[in-house]
């Protein structure tokens, strides 16, 4: 039982506060020097709980898409709960997703990306961990050349095109996946299959959403340009 002592001058008042942490879900009775009251302790509203981190596929080649999934469940019977999941790859934040979950419902948080480097990568999503392996693409005799940007003087808020020429220098039919990065952002890879000695122009396109300096990299071919 708690007690407090107060000293007051004539006519003074002071609020006296007692604190208690209830240990059970039930009604509690309170008495302070003959004054009585009560309060009800209710269950704490549970948070959204994350589970089941899944990485598919667990092994890919450079240029193939990886999907990272985690399930969030709202265990409350009454309250909607908002939950933000932060995805990290090798410790670097790559995506944050926020969903509002209905009582008793589960939802998948999904992030996908295309790796451009081989290696073993660690994934973390709010304390859940996993990993995946990226292997090099098989060697090919298809070579790229002549990276062209169209238009040559792009302006903001228009579509721009990147073209490269792929040539098969072998004496057999070959297939190659061509990777494109625009200012560090992945543009959808394209796959070409060429007969011996054949060439093909491969085109990528993006929308420019503002002025600045931009860089495009297509399998080692690099160009930078200004947008006004």
C-alpha cells in the first residue's frame, strides 16, 4: 500500500498522485483516505507481427528478378493497425512499405529488384533475416557496341531512348540478356538470340521527370547527358 505525506499552508491545495501498473485484465478498486473509486484494466492492443520471410528464387543469375516477401498479421480483434516494413539488402535500405491492416487480417509486404552484381546478399526486414545468391551470366560471344541516346538533346518530361547494337561473333546461335541502368535505376532487361554473324539494335526507354545530369549504363557501355 502506497502513502504520501503533504504539508499545506492555510487555504492551499495540492493534487496528490499515486501510480500503479495493473498486472491482470479486470476491475480494480481504489481507496484513498475514505474516498473510493475504480478502474478497468483492458488487454493491450497487440502490434502487427511479422513472419515468414521468403526470398524467391534463392539463387538467380545477374539480371534476373528477386522477390522478397514478408507477412504482417494484425492480431487485434478490434483495431486497425498500421505497420511499416523496411527492407535492407546488405545493410542498405532499399524499400519501405506501409500498410494498414484490418483486425485479424494478414498481408504480404513484397519488394522485388534485379541484381546487377554476382555474390551472396543478406536481406533484413524488421529483424527477419535471409539471403540469396547471384551468379554470373554464362559467357557469350554476343558483343554490344554503338550506344546511342535519342533525342540527342533531351528535355525534361519527355521519353528518351537508349539503343545499342548486339552482334553475334560466333559460328553458332547465341543468346544474351542485356542489362540497362539509368541513374542507378534498373530498366527492364532484354534478351536477344542471334544467328552466327547477325546483329540487332536493342532499345530501352525511360521517361524523364526533371532536369539534371543523367547516366545510362548498358552492360559496360556508358554515356552521360544533360537534361534542361
